[in-house]
């Protein structure tokens, strides 16, 4: 307590005197021993009450003393419970004031009751009381009353809400965290326990190992569906990598260095494997994700529903959503019925439970979809994919789409969040975004993407291939028709419908475009592209880019990426493009958008260059010749000076230290330009042009040294990543061996080689031998 002497006192309103500090120190020393009050020493009751009144301790020390005396191993815990209820009443009121203040950052002085409770050992004492049955040597373990356990958990949770230090101290105790999981076996203490665990794990530095939870498999299998949904809130913290900022913004250099040190599975990956080994786990998550609101087990009356669900209502956004839904339901009822007496009975008391059911179900599904999404992106992706298909996750989500997922328009002005970022969105916005993330992860480079369609739509793809006289994609042929979507529309078609209705700069557009793009990624399929072209997707994208005035950098990037996948190698798409961009003004606007941020648009530029290269080998096709001669976009990229301009900028805007998952595409696009030039024997011409450009800019050697270092990094990064190298090959239709061979040629040390970068850097400016970590 020496640190408190002469400091600002939250209890006296000014500076603590040394005398006051000594009194507090004496009380602390004489009455707090280890985790609780000492039984052997007590201050005079009058002195304690006098100090309590002066410092405004709200009788907390006196109540804690009673709690300590009444909670010894052989005591009657009924008295313990009555004292605890007094404490709980004080702390819960303070916690409620914290919730209603929207959880603004607060100092200890803002919540004196919680601080005093912790200062005098209250938190440690409750932990000791809760864990006492596990510490006894008796064969027959004493059983604590469920209500007493719940009140202990409630007080601890309220302390965590008001004082971050309490949460961190509890998180540091692995024995207590693992012990809490054992309390989840009791349905009466489950909800309070789950809420506290979630709060603790949210601040825990080292991720908990689920393997350490006693009989985890039996525990999870014992949960009913509502408990399992709640448990997913805990799992979401244990299966995803720790949030160290936006994943895209971390440099690849730092990531590669970290991966060299951490060659074994991460804790999150180990936890994922642990969950996948629990019988029936994935099947039950699929059922939770796809169940209808009417199928959710509800309480029999309004008060019971409030009691069961109050832990969800610690966020003002949730309350707002509930009230908004209730109001909307009232308006809906008033438009459908003219019977005033029936309207009168439709009070908020009767409407709110249904609204709560909807929000409650939505919030469950957010956590369930998140866990499934993380598992889909993990090291056992194929195993998870197989189970999600078998348990009909996609058809189930398709059946929920209109009635729950996108049942109404929701305004979305929030900033686009990354995968690991905390989100303060409303429940419905969070639900929609998590749904779109799941669809993106499900479709990305996987043959199961065709499960997003129904049987009629699959037949349409087959007919497109037949008409074009091209073979059907093998993944389409192998799709199990019993696992595809039901109804008149598949999930992809429903997604396209709502996407086109969404405002062009809505952040939903970002996730929608990403989800549709993932369906196209991988080996290019003409039939897949035509399926989307026939539904007006290209024109909608061009409208958003050229005519809508969209300013969102993230949303525009998603448009560029989707447009690239939609148009790649597809002559019909370029013809449609040219019809839409029918004036010089529109084309200039389009190019201005591309040039405004090449990091965002370079994937589209790459797709156009690759397409042009292929079309130039198909001059026997009259339609190709016609489009080549008329398309302004292809003509623009056919000019060597424009390609060189893009190449110079692509190499100039990145270096090894700034390479991230987001901008490494610029390096690969520059490589595509040079690979195509090498195929045509023009690589020396391009390298010479780069040299002339850097000399003209009066920075001799700067550009080519940087490019050389980037390519050295490229070798280290891609040669050890089968998945990434396969993606490069599939997206470009250029064998990875040719990528690797071209990089080796460019990095050649023979200064007489016209295809080696070293040949174009004058000796005084050579800087090729520095270690990558220094460059």
C-alpha cells in the first residue's frame, strides 16, 4: 500500500494524508492474509465503521469479514449466501450503471464499490469459496448450493465488467479457468459460468488449451443446443489466432520469420483438431446454423425469457435492435389488421419475446458461423468441407436466406472490418457479414462451391458448356445433386439479387463481392462466368465503378477483383464491357479509377493483360478479332508504353519491408507482364526500358535493385508454399514451373545475360548482396 501514500484518493476526494494511508495499510495488513481475511486478527468494529463512513466503503470490508468468517470448510453456507446476496446487490447496481454508460473507459474512482471489494480481497475470497470442493482431501466432495455458485459467479462477473484488472488477474490463474469449465456440466450454473469464461478468455494473454479441459468431449456432448450455441462464444476465442491487428497489414517478411520459429501447430490449430475429434460436434453446429427461429426452444413466459437471456443484453446495440424489431412488428401488424381491439392486445409485452427470439437466434448464429468459418480456413479444411456438405449446411442457409439472413434491408455505414477485428456492429449487421465470410471461405478454391446452386442452375451450367462446345468442369460433374440447394433459387443467385439492390458504397457490397469472387476463383470456368454475366453482374459492377460515385477504397477494390475474375479469358465479357463503356468519357472515368490506386486494381490489370495475351493467339476466331479491334480496354493494354507504365509503378510502390498479403499481388502482376514478354522474346526490351526509366527519374539502380530484392523474397516465400503456388498457377493458367524459371532467369548472376536484372545495373549502383532482412 506504500504506493497509495500521498496519492489521489478516490474515496476522500483529495490527497491522502500519510496518516490515512497508514490506517488503510494497517487494515490491509491486519485483516487480509493471502486470499482473505485473517481469522486471528480483527480491528475494533468501531474503528472499522468510522473509517468506512469517512472513506465511503459502503460497508464492503465489514461484509467481507462476515463472508470470510461464515465460509470456513465446516460452516453453514446458508449464512454465507445471505451475506453474499448483500454484496451482490451492491455490485450489480454498479455494474448496471456501467452497462448503461455504454462501457466507457472508466477509472477505479468511477466504480468505488467494485474497487473496494477487490482491494479488501473479495475476488480472491470468492475464488477460494468456489474452488473449495476441489481442494478438500475428503473422499466425498462437499456439494455447494447452485444459487450460491451462481451468486459467486455473478459477483465475479460484475467485478470484471467494472474493473479490467480483476479480469486479468483471474485470467492469469489457469487452475481457476479450467475449473470454471467443470461448472458448465450443471445446467443451472451453465449460463453464468459461460459468461464469466468468455470475459476472462477475452483478456487472457496465452490461449487456453482445450485439451486441458477435463473430459471436454463428454462435456460438449452433454450440452443441449442452446448451451452449445452459448459455448461457441467461448470457442470463438480458442480456435482463432490471437488478434494482433489486421492480418493484411502485417508484413510477409515478419510472418515468414515467425513461421520459421513456430514450425509446430499453433495453440489455435491444436484446439481446432481437438474440436474436430468430438463426435457429432460439426453436425450439431450445422443444425444450429440452419435451424429456424420457430424451432429454437423458447421459455414458456416473458419473464422466464428475460431471465434466460439477460446476459446477452449487456450491449446497448442489442437493446436497440430489440426495440426496433418490436416497433417494426407493431407497424406490420397495424397495416395488416384494422381491428383496433386486436391491436390493443398486441402490446410490447407480447411482441418483445418474439423479437428477443429473433435477436437471440441471430446472435447464436453469429458465433456458430464464426467457428465454422475459422475451421474452414484451418489446416483440416478438406475434412471440414466434407462434413459441412454431408450435413447440408448450404441448403439449410439457403432456406433461411429470405426469412432471417436477409429478411430486410439493413443500413450499413460501418468501416469494413478484418477477419480478426472486434466488431461493434448491431447483431443483424454482424450476422450478415459473418454469413458472407462463411460463403467466401466455403467457395474459395474448392469444388464444393457448386453446392451454392440448385439442380436447375447446375443444368444451366451444363447447357452453357454444351452450347460453347467445351467440356464441363470436373467439379461440376462430380457434384452430389442430393446436397445442393432446394427451391427456385440457389444461395449464389439469392446473394446476387440482394447485392444488386445494395447501395454501391455499402460495406455489405465489399463482403458480397468477395463471396461472389470466391465462387469464380481458381481454374477459370467459362460456364461459371457466363452464368453470372447472364444475370447482369458485369453491368452492375461497371455502374458501381464508373457511374455511382463510390468513394470507398475497400469496396472499389472488391469490385475490381470481382470484375477481373468475371472477365478473364472471356471474349463475351470484353464485348459487354465495350458496349457499356461506349463513350470516351466513361472509359476515362474507368481508367482514372484504376490508376487512382494500383494496389487495389492491379488484379484487374493482370486479368486484362493475361486475356489479351490469349486472345492474340486466337486470331482465327472472327469474334475474337472483332473484339480485339473494337475494345478500347484491350487496345489500351496492347500498347507497350502503357504496359511499361503499369510495370514501372507496380515495382515502384512496394519493397520487401512493406510487402503484405494485400499488396504482394503487385509483385505477381509485374511478374506476369515480364513472363509474357519473355515468352515473346521481349524480356530484354522491358528490362532496358526499366533502366531508362530510373535514369530519367535520376535514381539509377534504385528500381532494379528493389525489384531484384523483391524477387529474392518471392523465391523464399512461394517455393515453400504449395497452396499459394497452386493459386498462382490456376489464376494465370501459367505453370508454376514457368513462374519459378522466369524468376531464376531474372536473378541470374551472369552480367552478360540480357535477361538478368544484374546486367542492367551499373557497377557503382549494384546493391544485390544485402541480406533480405536488411533491405
